[in-house]
C-alpha cells in the first residue's frame, strides 16, 4: 500500500485562503456588496484564531454561491483561478507535492473549503484525490447556499478521511500511522494528531506552540517564487 501524503491547501500550499480570496474577488467584481467585505475579514480573523465554529465558517462561505448553478458560476470561477489563485501558488509548494508524487505516495488534498471552489486548484497541483466541504444543490441545479454532510473542518477532517479510506478499502489505522500531513493551522490539530508524521508548514502562532511542545517538524516554504504552469 502506498503511503498517504495529505495536504491542507489554504495558507499551506496556497498563499492565502481560497474562501476569503473568493469573497474579496466577488466584491471587486460587484457580485457582493454591502458589509460583506467587513464580515469576510472578520471570519478570516476568527478562523486564524481557531475561534470560528465549523458550521459558521463553512455556511458563511457557502452563502456566496447562492442562487446560481455551477455552470453559471464557471466563468467567474475560471477567472478567479487564473487571476487570483495561480499567482499565489509558490513554486516550493508545488515542488513539495511533486516530491511525494515522485516517491509513489498516494496524494490527497483535504480542505475545509468547498469542493466547487478548489477542485480546479487540486487539478492544477496534480491531486487525484480531494476531500472538501460539500455544498447543497437545489432541485433546479442552483447552489442552495448551505453545506451538505460532514464538514471537512477540525474533527470533521478525521471523520471524512476515515470514511474515504473505508470507501477505498484502505485499512485506516495502518494508513494513518504511516501518513504525513502538512498544515499551517491550529484548526487542523485533530488530523495532525491522527497521523504518524505531522508537519507544521509556516504555522500560525497556536500551531507553532503545539509543534514546539510535541517536537513536530516545522517547514518554512519560500513564498516569493511563484509557480507558472
């Protein structure tokens, strides 16, 4: 069995948070207005402090897609990918993923961000497998503005990963013992504790303290040299 190499995306492989950047992008495009920019910044602050409840965080960003179908959002999503996301993918992050691919590891991107928003990023980075927060779709094919199923955040990341392993007939306990997981965030502490090889990547202050206390490796990625496909 190939070893699992698990990666968080936002602020780990990506310079920034996909959901927050998406909100800023929609404000700049005139799609969202009012006080959304302030609420977006506050949710980002709460997340980084480890104080955002998973339901509040995921539902807040799910609401940005309300009322349009995936096809209707696609032109903006593609522009977002090209204008905002690609310029924020450091070459060192892409190389790190490539290193594990070259070693024959089973690559999996696991993120609290919605699948719809980050599946293009996952494909760009060469991930065959993605676990993300799922969005509810109305009978008319438009996003309902709410989430569906177990949120892929905090303890939910462990729950969703174990379910994914079961679906792929991979013994979970053994796979987790051998797995490496890269993350920047204290919100990912449950999954970091669940794997055999946790790695803190440019960690936030709380995760940096945990890494120091638990003698976890800390990886500092060069962030200025941007990947250009």
